[in-house]
């Protein structure tokens, strides 16, 4: 089941440096939320706090609250590994495990979670995950070949198949198309539109047309000044953000006056 995420008063630190300040927003289930804004304003940092990947950086920490359907993701008894299982991540550059076959790439996360599965169940999981990523027809005859032999766009879809194989509730995507050509980008965008019927999706993108095309909700992040923390300026329905934002800075960014 797709889950709703509530963020309240989130401050994100690297050591003593406050990188992102005071983010509060609701991320709706079964929808795509896009995060836009200039480089260095904290979008990707914020994204990584949602599945507790931020704290993998030494000295990194957060203050404030992140809950998923009421469960405090930063609660004292919550296992971060479990959070990352529920909230999958797809990175900017496709990162299939280069020495593993396409098949083994898909099931890597499931095996890591030490679920013992019969071969038939594993085969079914691989097919279902690759179909979810619109990749099955392209690779079904070479599942034993290395994932690194695929094109960039196919590798990114393989990473999405790997992410959905563990059955997460939320998918985070950090600029998933920035390293891809336009045709592969279109394939990933089509895929997002399909996946949102099952998942809550949050995407960081520098491509404003992409945000306008794929997302239901858009959040605009910005920096007040160099050395100051970034933060969420405005969040609203995507068509409103792109046609009639409430805040001048949002309009300035969308119309290309800065960023």
C-alpha cells in the first residue's frame, strides 16, 4: 500500500552546518511529488532524509518530524534499514551492480533482506519487477547477462525494477533522468505515471518541463543567500505552481529569471 508522508519542522544538519531549515509538507500517496529549485538548495538532501539515507554521512542529523502513515520514521525504536526497505531510492546515475546478471540485480535487495525463496517464486518476482519497469520484453532472453551491458536508459529501468522488487511503499528518485537521452527520459516519465497507481513517488528534478509533465504536486526549494540554509518556499498542485504561484521567487525561478 502506498503511504502518506508528513514532514513537520524538519531541520537538516551536516555537523554544525544547518543545510536545510524548517521544511513542512505532506506527500500524498499514489501520486508524484516533484521537488524543483536551483542547485545547492537542499532538494536531494531533503529527499535522503525521507528514507534515512542522510544519516549515512558522518555527522549528519535531522531535527523535526517525519512520519509515514503516523509512524515516526526517526523514532528511537525504528530500524533505519527497515525504513529504507519501505522507502526505495533510485539515484541520478544508473547504478546496477556491474558484475551481477540482470536477474541477480533484480533480486539483490530481496536476497539482502534474507528472504529465502524457491526458484519459481524468484523467477516470478524477476518477471513481475521487470514488467513493472517496462523492461521485461527487452531483456527476457538475456537475464543471465551482466546488467552493465544494457544502455543507460535500460540500466535506470533495471534500477527501478530492483527498487520495486522489495515491495516498498514509497519510491524516491533523485534526478533519475539527468544522465539519460530524451527517448530514455520519456520511457522513465511514462513509467512514473504508471507506477504512481501503486506507489507514493517523490522526484527531484532540474527539468521543469519534466516536473510539469509527471507530477501532481510540486515543491519549490530555494536558498536565501550563499552560506544560508535552503528551504521549501512553496508547495502546491503542479498546475497552480506553474501557472499561478503564490510567491514571487517561485515565479522568478519558473520563468527563468534565476537558477
